[in-house]
């Protein structure tokens, strides 16, 4: 639910100034050497002289790069398959079936329905002592009404009104799965101890999965979590992330019905309470901190005009910098809701907490290890077709048409400062990051300069842009897993940072109350409405090399000339 891209674009300028870490001693890119047909380096120089490094590490990393590269076809299939399911939060059942079948075949132990979420799952594999345990997560849910043909640089839905991957969550599992399969093979062959735990971010758009995963104890043995999320660059950061903490709450009012024309004086409209709550929030907004973000939709506005609505509800996302500020915003909401009920002589029936998330804080030692691997792997090589699609959609939406980024950031991005913090999107990875050392790897499967949570953000997601971006991500993920497995100091440093820096003065308190359960009914109605239409478009890799081929789409398909930028609905901008 967070256009991380925005944050990244916004903050990248600042990070140029921040200048934090020097990994000057990174050996020449192993992938580049191997691509030129060179023999893998036997034992490259140790990057940091004082850290005891397993002598096998550099050779294993060079091997891992070759092994991940050899699975490019598998990355493409997973990315395309999940794209074709186009599932919304809590309804990711085709994705669950496909991924768990794949991982079971690879020898992972599967559990479904984790944390009371039917569409959730875990896949686990252990070797030797089982330590260290690395958890690998990535979101899997889509965006309502974001359906669009992939590879097409203008509005052209596959299923009109249907959901789609307008956030790119169809790509992250490919990164983790391929990295995990490769590292597992190396661990088995070389008898390396450790545990790999794969899991999905369910209903991330509702911020309604990860706090429940934490509460279920899923991460109680985890040493490090490597989360990954689609972006338009390859990179990682440490410290306060700059994302907003969030509380999602639905306020449900109850009144009494009456004939809206015959006896309106006998009715008490729950919709009146909802409208007044929204209106009051707009007045209150003037007196809130500029950094807050709050927005709402009316989930229940009654059934039909001639019946005074006896029930109505309004669903808010409250976002602020941290837990206490977000809770304070929620308290304002509660007070306004009570006032709205009083004014309309209705009852504030229920306040349902539907989701939540802490603002993430990422592990510095893990980010440093990963940043070195980002430098080794580098950005994918885009071709003219990739750049044509990127520039085509940028022009279509009236954004600067600079295409896709070609270079990784040389400098590791550090912590956001409270003074600079201006708020923005959220990700419930924050809840995990406050319980175990965690980072988010961004990989470049999307196009810069797009609105986020929009059909335009879906168009690259089953094209070579997404495939190459996820493959680069899988390489970084695999290399970092090997660093963690073979360098105990990385894990020790991560926990030292977690205990003595990150959580020194801030202790995790979940937003969710003991009585809150995952709202797994969300989106069931939308998916039921579109399921039959969506099924016709499920990807069949036994018949078609790529999803674009199955759909008969020429890549890329862009307007020959954009006369004037088109808006979101494909009409001329006013
Ligand atoms: Zn996301």
C-alpha cells in the first residue's frame, strides 16, 4: 500500500549527500568475470580485514551467481504466473497453491493457514544445527481495479474493473524462491548449517498480515529477516526507514431504518454519522501535524435511497511517524466518531482494527553486507524494448521520460532523521523489523515516475523488465544469505545493533489488541466477482514460453506518438 518508489525517488537525492559507507574493497564483479567466461575466483580477497571470513565464502558466492543466472527461466515463470492470478489481499489462494507446490518439490516443509490466515503459508528447510535461521519474505497481493495488459504502455485492461498487480507484488517471491533453492543446494553439498524460512506478505495493501505473523511466534527462532520489495532500483537502506506507522480502523454505526419519504422523522441514519465523521475529520485535518497522512472510504453507505440506512461504516487509515503519534491520531478519530453518533442519535457500534504497522527500522550490519552485494551484481542490462516501454508510459502519463535507471547507488542509504521525516507510505514489515534484525531489498522490476497503486505500475510486471529485475534481486539475496550463513560476525553484529541501538529506547508494542483477528473476509466479494474472468488468463508455461506470448502481446506496445498526456482514465487531461 505504499508506493515505496516515491520514498526512494524522494530520498535518493538526500542520500547522495548523506555519504555513509565505504565498501571500496569490493572485488571486481564476479558476475561480470563469469559472464566473460572467466574461471570463478578461487578465493577473493577478504573485504574487511578484521572480520574472520570462511575461506569458502567467495567461491560459493561466485557459484551462487552462476546458479541463479541459470534459473532465469524459473524467475520468469514465477513472476508471470503470479501476475496472471491477480489476487487481492487475504484471497491469495492460487498463489499459495502454486508456490507451496513448487517449494514442496524442492524439499521444503510446507505449512498452510499460518497465524489464522487461510491464504498464508510457510516453507521451511533446515540443515545441520539449523542455525542461523534466515527468514525470507515478500508480499503477494494485488490492487483493486489495476488490471492492465502487460507490456502495453497505455490503459488497456485485461479484465475491465478487475484487480491487477498495480504494486508489483507478483515479483518478490521469485527473488526469494530462486535464491533459497540455490543456497539450499550449496548448503546441502557443503554441509553448511542453517534454516531457510520462506513466507508471504499477505494482504500488505491492508497492512493486515505481518503483525499477526509476529504474534503467532513465526520469527521466534529467526536470526535475520531478508525482506524484498519491488522498486525501480537495486538497493537497501538501514535505520529509520521514513515510512509511516499506520493504524487501519473501520468505524461502524448503527441507527434505525424508516421509509425515507413516508416517515423520515422515524429514522436514525447511520449514514449521517458516517458523513459527519468524514466532514469533522476534514476540519480537524487543519490542526494536525503536516507529517500525518489520513484517508478514508465509505464501506457501507446503506442499501438504497428510500430506506434510511440502519447501518453504515467508514474505514480510516491513520498514519504518523511512530506508534505513540499514530495512536494519538486514532484517539482523535474515536472522539470524532463518538461525536458523530451523538449528533445523529445513532450508536457507534464497533471500531474494528483491520490492520496496522510500525514504521520500519532496518539493520545496519545486514544492510552493509547486502549493499556490497548490490555493488557486485549491479543493475540489469536493459535493452531498447525495455526502455521504449518505460519511456512510453512515462510520456503517456506526462512524467519526465527518462526511462529506466542504469546504475546502482554507490552509497548506502542511511537512517531518516526525525527533522527530515515528512511521512508517506507504509509497510507492515515494520512489525517484523522491530522483532528481529531485518532489511528490505529493493529490486528493479518497475518503472520510475509512475503514480503507484495504479494500472500503470502493472504494465512492466510480466515483461523482461520484471524478469531481469527479479533475477538481479535473487542474486543479491543469495549472496547475502551466504554472507549470513558463513560469517557469524554478521549475525552477531546485527543483534548487537538491534539490542543496543535500535531497541535501546524504543520497545515494540503491537497496534493489534489481543482480541483482534485477521479480517480474512476482506476482498472475498471482489475476487468472487472476477474469478471466472481471471481464470481464463492464468499462465500456462507448458504451452507458452512467456505470458506475453500467451496473451499475444507484442513487446513493447506503445503509442506511436503521444499527442497530449492522457490521464488515469485514458481521457485527455484537463
Ligand atoms: Zn508493496
